[in-house]
C-alpha cells in the first residue's frame, strides 16, 4: 500500500499528465477494451472527472460508515452503463465546463486524501477505488486511457 503522500502525488501526476494531453494534439485514446467508448482526450477528461466525483462520494460514505453504491456488490456489473452515460453527458456539456469539472474534482480528491486519517484499511479502500482500469497501477486512471503518438 502507498503512503498518503505517495497516493496524492500519483493522483496529481496522473491528472497533470491528462491535463497536458488535453492541450496536446499528439495524444490519443488507447484503442481496445480499455477505451470503453472513449474517443477523444476530452472524453477521457469527462470520464475521469465523473469517476473522481464518485470516488469522493465513496470516501465520504466510508468515513460515515456507509456503503456507497459504487462499492456495493449489487451494482458491480453496471460500470459499463455508467461509463457510457458519463461519456455521453460529457459530450453534451460545454468544453469549459468539462474542464472545470475535471479540475474541481481533481483538486477536491487530492485535498480530501491529504487531510484524511490514513491507515492500512483506508489506504487499501482508496487504492481499490482509484485503480479501476489497470490493476497494479494505482491512482493512474487518466493515463491508463492515453497513448502518446509523437
């Protein structure tokens, strides 16, 4: 398990790389099963923002002793539908709002982790929440979907 500082730094680096990719035309979305319908870097930004907001809610629920729907086994198979809807809604939003949503969610997630008491149980919970695409690459959600073409 990562320390709190390592987790925050990985999140920050991942989201910063995604932000750079957002402004760089030489970055594309990784094709194949991991793409989950993502076609553009803007789609990835909207997708990661949605999941960062969900992770924030799950962390809040955990802190309050509640099971958030995103970690409830009854809904484990519904992630694909949620991804599809999140991508579609991101395409409907004005581009500045997609970016603002991403920046707000990124900052809130990193700041929340930075001020939260960190023990092995909470560390494991957060690592599971923040490693959705590629097991073994915690806190790298955004870059898991990217491919640099330069």
